[in-house]
């Protein structure tokens, strides 16, 4: 198999440039490889007047200007495309609705699925481009029969294939990830940017959720959903505290519970369940977080779907989480997953991404879980 970045014929490439160092170096490498590259910055905020705070936020005027300066240095055309309305509908509104329903979404996956490799890619293809280039750390390999596979980056420490697990065959056929085979540290990427004369070489990375610049997710949700006081209960149903909105909690959360009544055994308690119907949050011991199986919906495959009952894979449940061994099969369009060893803190709304060695098999959205100890959902 060969990597798409090594294609012999030059391509017309649209490079998504966020204003950060990774996307700038990716665009520069694509141009250096002989491709006809055009840079584009996506204006995703309806009010991009405020500058980022430290390493938080994105989509500001500052970012747009940084992307333009990088494009000028590389020597490629540059445009700004306004996708703020689409981003609000498909990513921000979805994020709020998922939390309101008691689920824990991943907006980065949704952005890749709906914005970068749907809205942006569709527009790029309509304009005659062959591929969209981004600064993600992942690899697209081409098999001898011409089909494509998504694989982890060469450097596992920087691998971002988890947030790309929503891409299908058609999208992979038009994706270019020039940083995927980089066995270098982030400092070396920054050094490369500096050698290329890119001013973003020392710019801090953005962290957390890009549209919540101050990092206060609970405050962001409270402004949109309002405050709704409810009970915090233990596993027996006894009230142990109150909250100002069940949407402000996630499964596995320990801090910020503000429980006045200590546990009988004196050990910490964690969020076990979030019920938006009666606005209750259930807490309990860490052992009650152990999950032995789950059901996931809306599967998307980067190639062939799971082969059949009992097929073994590894799974990743968080963008920066480790792998765990599972068996998985499709049952009536739903993905049924069983863990070889119990895992902790799995929340409905999260994505589960399946791997066959380094190959990304696909992803699905967790709908329900089965506790390892109690055997109840």
C-alpha cells in the first residue's frame, strides 16, 4: 500500500488553514510536493471580534490573519469562507442538544464529519479541487485495488485518527494529511515552520472546545439552557445534594458535585447517570462506573463493516484515551460491543472508534451501556 500524499500526479488541493502551526506546515508540505494548493480559512464564528485567550479558542480575526500570512509565505492563493451558520447548526446546536438530552458529545468529530469533510469538501469538489488537505496527524493508505484505508499516524503520541473515524470511503478518497507520516515531536514541527519562515511557529495550540474560548462548558450551557435546579441522589435514590442543571455533568465526573452528605465509606463519589426527564443526577462509587458492554448507533465505516459475530478489535473511547480490546458485531444496524476487560467512565453520546491494528474500521455513537458489576443499563 502507498500513502495518498505520495501520489505521482499533482492534485488541485484546498488546504484548510486554521491559523495554527500544523495546518500551515501541512499546506507548505503539500505545495512542496508539487500540488496546486489554495489556502482557505473557515470563518466559523458569527462574532469573531474577540481574540483568543491564551491557548483557547479559534476562528478569531487573529487566526484568519495568521492563516493569510502563512499562505503568503508559502506562496499560495488564500480565501476566507464563511461557514458560521452551518457550524452553528451542525456543531454548536448539536452540542447543546446532546448535553440537554443527558449525553456527552464530541464536537471535534462532528466538525470533521459535517464541516471539514462535508460542507468544505463538497464545495471544494464543486469548484474542481481534487482533495482537501488538513493538519491532522493520520494516514490514508491506498490498497492495490484502489480502495483507501484510514490509519493511525506514524507517531502515536500525536495520532488524531479518533476524530477522523467518521469519514467514509468517498471522503477518504479526497483527503490529504501531509503530517501523518511524521515521526517527529511537535517541537520539530515548530522548528520546521520556523525554517519555512512561518510566523505561527511559536503560536500556542488551541485546546478544549474551540467555540468555548474561556473553557467554561457549564457556563456556556447555562446561558443557552437556563438553570434548572434538581436533585443529586445516590444509587438507593436518597437525596445527597442539589444541582443547577443536569446538563452540567458527565458520566465519571468527580469534581464539582457539591455533595453535602459524605459517602458511608468515606470514598469519593462519581456521576453514574444523568436523567434529563426528571432532572436527576445519580452518583456512586468508582466501581459502579465499570462497563462491560455497550450499544452504539449511527455507525460510519472507513471501509468494510465488522465481519461477523465475535470479531475482535481494539477500541478507543476518547480523543486522548488508550485502546482496549473488544468484540463487535452489527445487529439490525446497531453496533453491539463487548469489552474483554471492564472499562470505566463510558458515557452515551461519546464516539467509539474501532481499530484493526492501526487501521480505522469505523465509528459509532454510544447509545447505552451495560455495567460490568450490576449488569444493568
